[in-house]
């Protein structure tokens, strides 16, 4: 049995930029819809993408460091 090779490609833009663009696309799609569950779902996904972007900012902030003098726990 032959193993399938995994397709790989290098991303040309950072994850955060791609998330922000996706969130904006979702908002634009939602604007074109009448109020209802489909529009609500698109707006919910856009909010989740915004949260993911903010978490990415927070996780990579220079202020997120272990206390000095203490070893990190595993």
C-alpha cells in the first residue's frame, strides 16, 4: 500500500491577516442578506474570527511572559 503524500504550500501572508480578511468577507456577505438565521451565522463567524485575531495579538504580545525568577511549569 502506497502512502499518499501530503500537499503542502507556503502561506504568503500571516495567519492574522488571513483571519481578518475572512472576517471582512463574512461581514460583506452578511450585509447582502436579509435578516435571518443565515445572516446571523455569518455575523457569528465574523465575530469568532475577530476573537481569534485578538487572541493571536494577545498570545504574541511582549507582555505575556512568565514571572522572573520562576521556572516555567510543564
